[in-house]
């Protein structure tokens, strides 16, 4: 009983700190960083419940009112939200929230989640927006990526208790015949194969392909024979095959474009409970920089970028990364 009372008191204090943040009490921001980087997802749910009981308001709704113009509030929102609800909202924003579709973020969300995760995201999206992702992707996306992403979404409907290696070998041979054996590429067969297998099975197919033919399936997709469709499919396949390598590339691309802070914050918060350590290792191997080094450079050490908000965001991200 004493433990339960202490837990309730802790979550009430956490809620009071969050409420103070909404009312502009900057002195408690560092306490808020401590809370959001030391609580588990189960504790985040208890904080949300306590906040609702104490203040008669949904904490996520309160955050929604300030997050659009406050990068730190946006990170708080992403951190405290349920993963499937968070990804559903990010997906909705990528389709409808900007002046144009943010295809990069959409691919990031669709192609790096497991089939079970994607199935949960689809359900959360439907519950929240009264629509399904397939319909909205069909409406907002055109060209090659429309066909490819719809195949990925369809694949999330396929569940299996284990990976079937024999089937993966057969499917790898099917892919080879479709892409490499003839004078033209049989994209219909390739899309049918991907849409009828879940994420883990697709990964097994790609491993089997390399084992059978000595090179990655994605490597051939960049050949002239595969054209633009192959190039677009390759981008998606690499996300499915190795999310850690995919996110490392995303960060390196952001460094070239100049939007590193936004991409960095999103990746750290959304991949924290999945593979952030592996992303850090891959990124460090390619660049010589750890993710922590990059956070310090972007948020703390870059001349005009030095301000209290950036320093606070750096502290938040570095605290999340402390075990990588």
C-alpha cells in the first residue's frame, strides 16, 4: 500500500511539473527533462491518467496547443504519447499537415516498423481520424511510391508465428526471375510478393536472395534496367531490410540539407525503445560521430544556435541517449 501511495504521489508531482510548463514556468523545465527521460512508457501512461484526474484535461490535448511553435514542447509530446498513437499522428501530418506531402517522413514511418507495429498504427489512425491509411495514401501519393507504399501497407495484414526459411528461398528465386533473368523487369510479380509477406518474412527473403546470388536485391535495383521504379523501391527496401542503416542515412542526408535538428529529434524520440543503440553504432561507423556528438554540435555548440531552448533540447536528447 505504501508503495502504491508513493507511486501516486510521484505521478502527481510529475503532473504538476508538466502543468507548470504549460503556464510558462521555465524554472521547472529541467525537472521536466528529468521526468521525461527517466520514466518508462508504462509510467508515462500513469502520468497521463494522473494529469487528467487532477486537471480535468487530456495532457496530449494541452500539449497540442503549444507544440506547433515550440520544438521542445513537440519533443515532450512525442515522448509522452503512446507509440502507435504518436506514429499515427506523424503519419497524418506527413500526408495532410504541410503545404505538400512529406514523403520522406511517410516512408520512414511505413517502412521501418514491424508488421505488428504497423498494424497497431493503422488501427490507431482509423480510430482517431475515421479513415484508413490506405485510402489516404491512395489520395495523396502518386506515381511509383503510391504502388510501393500500398504494397507495404498490405503486407502488414499478414501475420505469422515464425519465419518460413523454405518459403523465403522460393520467394528469393521468384524475385531473381522477375528482376534479373529477363530482358525486362516484372514489377507486378515483385509487388505481389512483397504485399503478401509480413516484414520479418520479407527480411528473410532479402537475406536468402543475397545467400543465393551473392549480392543484395537492392543493389540490382539501382541498375539502368530497373529505372526510376527500381530506384524508388530500393529506398523502401533498404528501410525494411535494415532500419538502423536507413536512419543513419536519414541523418547524414539531413546534415547535408541543413535540417538535422528536426530529423535528429524525431529519430531519437521515436526509435528510443527500438534500435537507437544500433543506429548510433551505424552512424558512428560511417561518420566518426556518435549521436551524442551530433546533438552537441547542432543544439549547443554552433554559434548563433546557442540559446536556452536549444540547450534544453540538447539536455533532453542527451539524457535519452545516455545508454547508447
